């Protein structure tokens, strides 16, 4: 059964870059049937889509974050990564990685999430 | 401000049937299917309904979804205490070229 798992620092300073990695296990990240996505959830708030990446490296970003977001993929390691630059306290959130089908049917499965706090 | 609109809260008693609405526009719900997620306290969201009314394996048939025009709804029948959670609707948005979420509905089982 495919699983995804986030990893990365839990604390980032303001103005720095938030970097997270999602490791895929139990399946291949190179399937042409899926997108790999990042979603975040500020404490006590709702879900916000950050962006998706295809195994070929094609990326799709939320316009509200596009200027600060880079998502990349390493098919040799079955990993994809998120970089969010120039972070502020407003970027404090639980960050989730997840898989989505190209013929869109939602995100499934999700990682357990990782809390990233932006603070000096 | 979420692209899809949900009521912030809903409630019901055990055994009751409750519905949660989700309103969107022509660029999302109006032209694409709707998915629903259940987020139990302290856990990651879980796909509950996909493609408007399909249940992933393991999801009880007490949960059902429907869509009409630019709105959708999630129904939970035979409400149980373990259904107390946050529920989110989501749909692909053709203008955004990505998925959009509702603000979430907190379901309380009284």
C-alpha cells in the first residue's frame, strides 16, 4: 500500500526558505497516472493547496504562492520536495504531501503532516 | 476566504442524518467532480468521497455525496460519535489549474 511521509525542519526563521521532502514508499513516484502535491493547514484553519508536480517535472502552483514556491522531484529516490522562500509567520502551518490522480479524484493518500513554525 | 463555501459548523444526535453543503462556481464544481475529506482531531485529512458520490474502499455506506450544478452536499446517516470531525469539500478549478477547498465544516455529535 502506497504511503507518503513528510520530513524537514520544524522551525524556520522569518525571511528564510522552508524546505520539506516527501518520501514515497510502497509504489513508484514515476507513474504517469499521478500528480504529487503539497497542501498546508495553518493552526485552527482550513486547507490550502500549494502545488503539484508530475513525474516528468511539470509543476502547477497556487497563484497566491507562485512567486515563492518551487516543487521538485527526484525519481531515483522516490522523493519530491517543497521550497517556500521569504517565509513569514503567516506561513506557519502543518504541511502535508499527498498523491492525486491525473484524472482528478482528490488527494489520496496523505502523509501525517509536519508542523513548520516560522519564528526567530 | 476559501473558494468553496461551507457552513462552519453542523451538529446532530446519534442515529440522525446530517448534511453538509458546499457551494462553488462554474470553474470548479460546475465543471468538475467534487471530493470530500474527513479530518479527525489531530490527524491528516482522509479521502471520504470522490467523483461526487464514490466511496473509497473501507468507507461506510453511511456516507454519501451528491452534486447539482455548482453545489454539492455530503450526507451522513446513522450518525455516530466517531463521526465527530472536520469535513472539507474540494474540486478541481479550471481557472486555477489546481484543486480548491472549502473552509471546512466542524461536525459535532451531541
